[in-house]
C-alpha cells in the first residue's frame, strides 16, 4: 500500500491540462485522482437535498488504452504480463491477499447491466485503475465500475507525505476494521 488515510499528496495541475491538449499522457503505475463514473458504488452523494456531490477517488493506473487486462486469483496481468507483484507480495505477507472474490478474479463485475468479464480491453483515451488494497473488499476500482476517462481525471499524485501525527505503522489489520489504504 502506497497511501494511508491522513496523508497529503501534491498534484501538479499543469500535467492534466497538457495531457488533455495531447501533450504527454499518464502511464501505468501513476497514481491519479479522479471522479468515478456515475452509477459506480459511492460515486455520488446527495447534499442537503439540493445537489449531488461526486467524491474524488485515488487509485493506481494499471492499464492504458489498448491494453488487455486479465485477473485470476488476485494476480493482475496486462497484455499477458504479471504487473505490480510487489503489491501482491505485501498482501501475502499480511495474510490478507484476496484470491477468491469476484474482484480478485474478474476484470469487470456486473455493474449497469454489463456482464462479468474475465478479460477487458481498455478503450482508447481511458484508463483501468486499481487500488493497492488487495484485501477482501479492499478497493472500489475499475474492476467494479469500468475504465476511467481522461476527462474524469483531476491529476496525478506526484508526492505524498505524512503529517507528524499520522500512523506510520505499515502493517495491516486483516480482521476487524482495516486501515484505509490506497
């Protein structure tokens, strides 16, 4: 896990404007802040009965437009190659690695009438994002709500730092209430 609750991130806003103009692009491994697609779990809240609020999510880009994503027993493959093995190793060390749920075994679950898919091809101009939290029920990400459009991305987390009072313990409580991680 890369981020914990209470940490701060610096987001260079100029990057997103350049990317939207076609200069540069986000790449696999980047951590981005975005608004999830409408209809995704926890994608909007009604505030004071007046308007809907869409919260920001922060996740890692696993695949970019044209890539093929496959999930099997928690192992993520992009274009046939295993990716982010260090994340899997962390969860195995904690004895929390999710191998059994639909999120661990399907690139897309049943949301909005789209059938469950073992493999997903990422559309051009979109990104497949996943949280590093690979414990059971650990992350709401592209496995649930599909790919994220460049227009919904707010920016890339360039640096993260802990406030002095933050818990710097990097272990994870598998049972009970998990610590919030990316």
